[in-house]
C-alpha cells in the first residue's frame, strides 16, 4: 500500500467526480451511466464502461475505493501503469459480461413462460419497459421466476466491484501469504484463504438468492470479475508474462 500510484490516483478522482455528479443530478446520471439490461430502453453501449465509475451510496464508493488503493497499489507498482489499467478494465468488462449473461438466463426463463401462456414478446416488453407488470404473471411462472425476470430487466448495476474482485484475485495470486485483518474478525487471515472464501460466499449468494452482505448486490458481477481476473493471471503466469511491466 503506501503512497498513491498514478493510475490509482486518477481512478479515484474519476470515481469521486462521478459520485459528486450523481449527488447533483440523481436519476439523470443513473439513467445515462448505469448498466441496464440490453433490451431495456435505457441501455446504451457506453454503459458497459461507465457503470464501473458509478456508485449507489457513500459506503459503496468508500469500500470500493479503499480496496482499490489497498490491493491495487502493490499490483500497479509491480506491473506498471498500462498493464494495471488493462487488467482493471478487463476484469470490469468480464464482470459486466457475466452479469448480463446471467440476466439473459433469468430474462429468457420468464419470457418463455409468459409467451407459452399466450402473450407476445412485444406486448410483454411494452409493459415492463414502463416499469409495470401484472400480478397474474406469478400464477403463470411462479414468484421466483417472475421476480428474477423483472429484476434482470429493470435493475441497473453500478459500481467498481467487478473490477475490484479481479484485483483481489490478482493480489491473492501475487501475494498469497499476505495477512489481512477484518474489522469483524480481528485475527490475521492469509490472502490465499480469505479471497477464495469471499468469492465462494458471493457465488453462494448469487445461486441461492440468500445474501450474506445485504440486498441489491450484483453477486454474479463479483464472481465474473474474479473469474476474468483469475483467467488473466493464469494466462500471464503460464506464458511467463506476469512479471513483465507495461509502462
């Protein structure tokens, strides 16, 4: 950790500027820069990048930016500016890809059930694009299917967490024996144990719907960022590319 490295400093500034603008302009910022489901009328291609700089509240941005500084600093010092930025953005894009993929699964399950009941896709989209739905849908497909369907379509995702999870994986693979202290568990835990457990908890929450960290969390985006981070680290290590710097 220690003194801010240049790339992390600039990422912190960009995130803070987005956060301040969101406090000033509210819904306009969320509609423009959050990541919406591709079939939602609010979706724009640039949201695949911009959602990484949006946050839902002070604690959200505080924890993400702290993790970026704490775990990203040694990586940028080891890799150099360009390599760190490539890794960070790639992990964030991977997180978005997995999140959208899971949402397509939920969307297709709900849409298929409703179409089989005699409704048309265009009529369903016309309804849900206004943020509405019919309670009768629950008797057609079941509460869980419809809730996941509506949530996938209507709920935008914000935050740097996907990219941060990639950074966590890279840190754990680069410094596996580093000891981490948790606020609620004041004993040191090595990174090689703590980080896999954290990812496993997110995977459990995503699959079961039972969140240990609170509601409104895009668990599969976290898992996606971690997965893409692992794949990049694995590829770099396999090709003896991990310790090369990109300045």
